[in-house]
C-alpha cells in the first residue's frame, strides 16, 4: 500500500527546528551539536545554501575507523556532498524509495526557491507509514463492523 501523503505533512508534525553547521567547523563541534540536540545528522550550510549533510554514520566510518581526530577533521572533509534533497510535495512513498535506493538516512527538504524547509529521517518516514497504515486498518474495521 502506497503512502501518498507529502513530506510537507511529515514536516508539520516535527518540531520545525533546523540544525546546521558550517563546512569549516570541526567534526567535534558537529558531534557536540548532535549530542546536545539528540539528533543523528546536521545540514552543512554556507549561508543559505545547503552544501552537504553530516551524520553520525559519517563520523563512524570516515573518522573513527580511519583513525582520524574529530577535533582536527573539518566537516567538509567527511560530509555527504552534494546533498540528496527532496521537495515538500514529494510523497512519503517516493522519499522512502529514495532513502532505500541511495542508502541514506536523512533527506533535506528544499522548496523551489532553494530554501531549506526541514530534514526528514528514515525514522520519520517509517513512523509516518506505520501510523498511516494503522489509520487505514482502523477505518476498514469501522466500515466492516458498521
């Protein structure tokens, strides 16, 4: 069953806060923000432009496993760039297909003017899909039982 709700709907259910860091910041600074905010990824911004995404996964694979220092490594050295972005009118189903095909866990949502509207994680998508299916089942049960 496809979920045709838009990513815009998912963003409305989130806090609306967008956390970012500059490409010249250190990975340590990025990790501190992620830890303080309880998030798994940051947008990497140069002014108003999204230039990449940095995740805990990037840190694990590109810093720790390569014996690098998070205090010396710059965000731009390990970020995923260019970022894979989606528009607010993208469906949840399309977003899920994209994270599956591209093997990413976070998608910046960017409008037609290039402004960042938020970031969607695979967890957000899974939660939305489960809730959507539960609502459909409930409606079908109500229809059947009259």
